[in-house]
C-alpha cells in the first residue's frame, strides 16, 4: 500500500509540474540569467481611520502617508530563472490577492504553487495611503520603509530592516535579521515598541517628548543623548527612565546590536561624548575582553 506521506508528496509534485517544466527541472547552480517583470496598480477609497494591510513574501514594502482619501498601490512583480522564457512564465503565476472593504484594504502576495527549482521571485510594493490610516505591514525577505504617517503603525520583517520617518502615532516594529531605525515627529499615546534580534536600534525623538523609556540589549551598547532622561534603572544591559517627566511607554530591545536614542535637534554623528551628550549616557560595548563602559 502507498503511504499517505508519499501520496501527498506526489500530489505536490504533480501540482507544481507546470513550474518545474518552465524551469527546465534544473537546480540553479549559477546566476539566474533570465529576468522578467510587470507592474500591478490599484486604487481604493478608504474611510478616515481605516486600515491598510500589506503582507509580502519576498521584496521590499514602502508606505508613505498623504493628505488623501484613497490608497494607491503600485507593485512590481519580478522573476528570475535560468531562461527569460521561464522568468516570464513565473511572473504570470505570481498572484496578488485583494480583500477590500470601505474601512480596510488588505493586499497579500501569494507564493506560486508547486516546487520552485532554478527560479526566484519578489514583489516590490510602493503604497500611498491616508496619513491617518492604521498601517500593518509584514514581509519575510525585504525591507520595510514608512514615512509621514499619523496613525498607528505595525511593521514586521524577518530578513530586512524596518525604517520610519516623520511618524506621529503608536509604533510597533520588529525584525529578526536587520536594524530598526525610527524618527518620530511625536510619541503617540499607544507608545513605541521596537525589537530586533540581530541588528541595532536607533530612535530619534522630539527633544520635549514625554515617555517612559526602557532599553534592553544583550550584546551591544545603550546610548541616550540630547534628551532629559531621569534614570530610574541602570545596569550593564538595561536602562530605564523618564523622559521629560514620563509618558507613553517606549520599549527598545535587541540581542546582538546597539541601541541609540537621540533628540531630533541633536547631531546624529557616531560620537557619544561631548557637548551633545545628555546628563545620563550609558554605553555598554562588547569588545574582545568583554569590557563594559558606563559614561555619565
């Protein structure tokens, strides 16, 4: 009797037969010379405060806020294969799924069915959304970039950086392999949570921002400068305190990387000492001798 596991595997191979044939059933041992791409564009109305959700498999996602009541999505589907013919065929199998309601626009990249041999693909998204929209974005292999948004933001990547500029709402951003860099116009009531495993965190805040700051790292340094920080907790791997009397929670966490918190009006050079250094600066650097340096 045929085992259920063998039967399921055979069914997957049959389902992916068209893509296997397209790729010539060859393992990619060198560069993929074949290249093809196309463009996918949509526009959707969105009610004030509605949600925009982008889920991607491979490729960067860029979202910019604007004074508009519509969501404009521009996607570039890109395929690479051993031949140009195979790449063009693969592009036609990259599906972008839409789930649209008056208060929610959800876009998701679907991975082509079957077993992919000797090919690769990605989708690059450029999105223009209302400034007040709630933004939720997720990608596996690619960077996430956010700009000029006033609503709540939730951005996640696995292999790629997460970057934000001129954000005013609550921010939650995380990645596994990559850095997190955020420049905030203000600290929203929902607070800020930034997390990475292999990478650094850099946060830029208004000088007058009120927040309860907690920064934690395992292998790296913590540097706070240009801000009025009343330190409540300080150790080799953790710093906690109140910025300008305290406010919304700002939580920063990394395992392998440093944490830097700066004022928007201060210089952003790599120097951690000098006139720009705040009253309390904590730096913990992992060197060959695992020395920890604390600077006040």
